[in-house]
């Protein structure tokens, strides 16, 4: 017996979740990705640059998903300020951060 909710109209198995859910990246993965991206910038960078790089890699991320990850990494001491500031996408100045491995 075939259950209707397990198969679509063509007889193929239906996906376990929606396409939108498949494209989502959870917060832990985003945090790891953010940290790895900061390792590419020896002199430091800002979160908006990380967003732009991840978007170029084809990930569906936005500024509101990466900026909190940057703040969390900064609170834990993984990212440290370089002492310089840059203007972000919104026109505000923000601290340029670098990974603690480059101190």
C-alpha cells in the first residue's frame, strides 16, 4: 500500500522538506563559515565583506544572518578588533576585525 503523503502525483518520492528549508543554513554552520572566512583576511575585514564573499560562493545569506555571528565570535574572543574602522553597507562605521590566530 502506498501512502499519498509520501509520494507526489508522478509516483516519485516527495521531498522530506520544502526547497526553502533545504536552502537554509543553520546558525552553527554560519558561525563556522564566518570564522573560516575571517581566516582568509590576515589584516582583518568587516562582516559585510564576509556576506558578500559567501553570496559569491552561492550561499543564500544576508547581512542579518552574518552580523550576529560576527558579534558572537567577537564576544568569545575569536575575532578581535584591529583598531581601525570602515564604513559598512548601511553607512555606519564598524570595527575591522581579525581572527585571533593573526595577533
